[in-house]
């Protein structure tokens, strides 16, 4: 895995990255975290509204677990090292990453079968027929790239979709017409969220959510259930130019990339590596904190309201995925 420092510098551009490091109190070798210190929330119902549903997540044992949205009923469902759980649209199956590729299984952990060798970050199409994911590709003997690929749920029809040098974090729109993903930046260009169509010629367009010339690193796209809004992490969530002590975090923007963005302020730190997930009704967001490459045992799954308020600490773990329709 790339160094978090290198990722930050490449993600936000060299000059902005060094400025961010200069404003940080962390020593050079320490994990970089969002500068707003996390405040331990009170574990109580959000505004007395009961939290319904179920979450899949990766526990401290590096296995996939299920738990209720109130943090109860924690149950391990995979036996070996597992990552990146993703629910099928009907909530009956999960795709996940195992030690030799992407696998499918029933919601109770039974019926495990490998879908494809290699790959990470699977996401289902809304009709449940295809899965999009990130995969390394050996373009030459010395160069490897990571791109977005597609496969049918029976393992047939493998297709490369994107053409960047390092593309990751694909997310399928609820109407099935677009796939959002992150294209990693370099020393000059920040990481940005792109949207492409899942049919040839797979044209991709950057979604900046900022005026021309004010590009800022962004990551972790997650479509709202209605498809109208995109949730994502932004280096400039607090506005542009970024305020390094309080500007980073989750933001909401129109899913077509028009207009500005609205910061999702929370008492819990949000990082570039957080993978937020919507509740089926679009009222709540689950995510893991603090992120930035720290061991999974140091991350905690939280739930917040759509506006970032009323954080609830659930369980140690990472990569929460909210079960559809539950």
C-alpha cells in the first residue's frame, strides 16, 4: 500500500500537500488524520428515532460481520480474511474480497463461491446482474495500473471500463446509468471523482463541485438512494481555498456535478480513506473513522445523520455497508 503521506501529496497536488503537512501537528512518520480531533459521542438513539436495518462490516479480526444498526447482534459470517463487503440490491447476498479474488455468498455466510480472481471494492448494478470493481492491470513488464472493470454475476463478460493509471472506489448509480469512481492524482493534479457510463465507449467526466481552477482532492463517492445527490470526501469540503485545520471531510453535491457542495459537519473525524454508506431511506450515513491507513483495530464504525449531527459509536471495524430494504 502506498504511504499515506505520498497519497495525500499526490491526491491534493504537491504544493497544497506540503502546505497541509506544514499545518499538521503530526510528526512526518505519523499517520495523517483530519485535523479536527474526534469527540467521543454519546451512544444513544439519534433524536430518539429508532435505527432500523443491518450493517455488514469488517471486524477487528479481518472477517466480515453483521450487526444491527443500533450496534447489537454482532455476528461473524466469514471464516477467512475478508474485506470490502457489498450488498446485492435485494439484500440477500454479499460480494466481498477474499484471499484470492472477489467472492459471492448468501447473507448468512453460506454458499461462498469465487466470482473472479483478483480485484477489490466490488459494487453491484441496481438490477443485480453485474458487479463493477477495481483491479490491477499489468500494462507492461514494469508498469502496473489500477482500473475499473465489470463482470456478470456468473463470472462471464469481463470488461475493462476505465483507462486511467490508478482508478478505484467504483459506485453504481441507483438508476444504473452511471458509475462514479476516483481517479488518483499526481504531483500537480488532484484526485477527482469521475462518472462514466457502463456501456461503450465508457466516456468519463470529472465531477469537481467547485468553480473552474479550484480543483481539490476528493474520494469515496456514494450515491444517495434517490440518485440525485452524491456523498463524497473532499479536501475542500469547508470551501475554497481550503482551510487545512477544518476544511477536510464529507460533502454533498448534485450527482451531475453542477453547483457547489455542502459540508457534512460531524463530531467524528472523516478521512480520505473513509468509505461512507447510506441508509436505505437516505436519512443516515455509516462510515469508519479515523482512517488514513491505521490498523483496522483502531477504526470505529459510526452512524451520523445526513447533515452530520448526532453521531453514534457502534463497533470497532471498518467498511460498513447498509443492507438494502432492511
